[in-house]
C-alpha cells in the first residue's frame, strides 16, 4: 500500500467515525468562530481541504491516544 492509498484509507476511516456522530454536532476550528456541522465536516475531509486535513490529524491523535491507553 503506497502513501496515497494510506491517506485515502485514513480519510475513509475518519469519515465513518464522523458519520457515527449526531447530525446536530458542530465543531469549531481555529479562532475564526466558524462551526462545521457533521455533513460539512464530512465534506471537508472528503475534499481534503486544510480544515479536513486538520480534522483527520485530530482524529488520528485521538485514535493513537486510545491505543496507548492515555484515554
């Protein structure tokens, strides 16, 4: 599996995790005061935008913390 395939797989895992969230969830990124709802988060991750990349990064940190027993 090459790096591009790994990135796509990770994005798909994050999208599935986000899909399991309540449709009413909203997440704020940065200091701009903008909030994204579940569908917008999925779109950002799918489109590989800077916000989507940040969401993937946050989710990976969370998953790694779970694996290490930190959470």
